C-alpha cells in the first residue's frame, strides 16, 4: 500500500498560482515547452512553467534518499508523521546534498550539479504536482536554493490535477530509471524500489523490465534485500537498529555472497547457511571484497573460533521450533549454524550500540567491535594462506588438464585436416619436437618432485628413460 502524505500547507496557494501560469502559457500561443512522461500506462505531454523554487516542497516519498533517511531515526519518523514540517523538509534537503554512503559528507555529484546550474543554468525541467510537490527535480531545488535563494525560478512540468500518491510513485520510478538519466539511484534505494513493487504484487518479469534488468538479476536483488532486512531486525537493541545505509557500499560483496550461497546450497543447506552467516558478519565489520572471498563454510570452525577472545566466543546452542498441534519441538538448524548466527547477531547488536554513540555502552561496544574485527582479520589471514597453499597444490595438475584438453583438440584438428588434405606436415613435425622437449622437462621435474608409486609418474619416468 502506497502511503498518502496528504497536502502541504501552501497547497491551495500553489495550485492557484500554477493554474494561472498554465493558462498564461496556453494563451500566449506559439510553440510551448513540454515534457513527456509515462502516465497510467501511456504517455502524457505536459506544459512547462516557471515557479519560485522556495514555494515548492521536497517529495517525502522520493526513492532517491529513502535509505539515507534512516541515518537519523527520529527525523525519519518525523517525515512519516509530519512530512511538510520545516524540520522534515530541511532534513530531506540535507540528504539530497549528502553522499549516499555517508550523509555527514557532501556528495561530489551535488557540488558538480551546483557548478553546472551556476554556469549553464537549468537544462531539463523538473516535475511537480498541482500542490507544488516535486516529483522530479528535488536535488535541483536543493542546489538552486543554496545558489540563489527561495525566489530563484525553476522550470517545471505540471502533472494533471487528478494526480495522487500512486501516480507520483509510478512517474518518479519511470523518470529515474530512464537510461539517459544522469544520477542513478543508490544501490539500497534501488533495492527499496524493487521491494515496494514486489509488495504491490507486480510480477517479477514486469519489475525486471521496469528496471531494465533480467529476472535472475531481479531475484538476486530480492534475496539480498531480504538478507538486509533480516540483519536490521536482528540488530535491534533497546528499540535501535543499524540503518539501511550501513549496506550502501557492499553491493558487490552481497551479490557475490548470493552466487556462492546458491552454489553451496545445491550441495548442503547447512554449509550454505554457515557461509552466509560468516560472510555477513565480515561485511558488517567492513572487510573488503578480496578478504570476504576467503570465507568458506568451514571458516568459523577452522579459523575464527581459535582467534576470538573467550568473552566473544558464541556458545553452542540448539535452536528448536515447535510443531503446531503436536507439542513436539525439533531442531530448526544445526548447532554449528546456530553458533554462527549467534556470532553474527553479536556483531550486529554491537554495531547498533556503537553507531548510537551515547553513554558508556558506546565505548564498550567500540572496543568490542575492534576485538571482533581483529579476530576476524587474523582468521581471514589464516584462510587466505590455506587457500594459497591449496591453489599451489592444484596449479600443476590444473595446467596438465588444460594441456590435455588442447591435445584432444589437436586430435580433432588432425582428423579434419586429413579429410581436407590440408595438413602442414613440416609445421606439425616441428611442433611435435617442441612438445617432446617439454614432455621430457616435465618427466625430469616429476621424477624429482613426486614421491611414491604412481602409474602416471611411472609412465613419465619411462619417457625420461626413452629420451636418455
């Protein structure tokens, strides 16, 4: 259900001014500036007028900064309760200028927009409702207010008088997702938009079309967002949760986790869950993608448990669920998975307290986060060393498998050459001699390196004896 935010305080004044200016545009005759938007399944051509930028309102439902609103839980709630209040509108204006991953910093893209508006003025019109709510152009309003103040005019197309909040939602999505649109949604805001469409009952195929992506990619986004929502709920401490923007810069890590999870799940559900929990803990702790990749399903038992301080080690637990009507409890997950989830929950709750930044608990949480990250860092180093060793062990066999595939392809090429009588005998003879030299070198090194009685090595030694 799409929330109805009602009408802003100056709605009637704006509507009267907008109606007058639309009539002036029509009465003037001649060519008029228009903007085309997708409207209720078709296209609509809208007239463009000028409005004082200070008379307009930021759209409280805009997807552009939906995730960033969670940066301040109190102001986020204020937007829900009083979207047109001065504090709410100022908070929206601040977020429109801020870096998506860190609302405490100004987005360089916003600075570039201000410079462009100052030098070249406004290229494309914004889009408003008859009440003066910006559907498109919210960031431009923030930039123009900062550059020239509330009386600065802004060009805007005007939606029909029958426009409601469902129309605002649909039109904004269609405009923001056009390929030519310069500033795309941030990752989490895109996931939020997809989730809203799913909750409205839109078919996945249609959602994929709207976002110009594929159904598998759309399903991946849905899986990732379900993980994020679960993590946020699990992070709850005294009514506080970690904000959505915590995950803004983890797009590639989360997508890679989904791919590995699906692959692992095909073999074992428990191993898939162990992999997911350990990687999510590392992601929340802020480890880069190259480190997270070293975390496999056995990471906690093989590497992490030995590096965690005793006070931070999760206790083995047996999670159970009761079967309705039978009064029988059964395990909902294995002990290993339950332990892994407990550690991830510890990371999440500690992160929540640390982000709150209040009281003595904050200092304790900050220290605990550091201990968790240090332990994870050492464990990842151990897993990395093991992976490198395993890679070195497999390097020579993998090379030989590749060479075998090439030889098999060579056999095919010889058959085809014989059929068409185009084989170059001299070139082939030279290649065989080069191959013989390489095979002899391989036999020498294999005899020195590999111990034991192995059929393949014995054959290579025979090759070495034949060549001697």
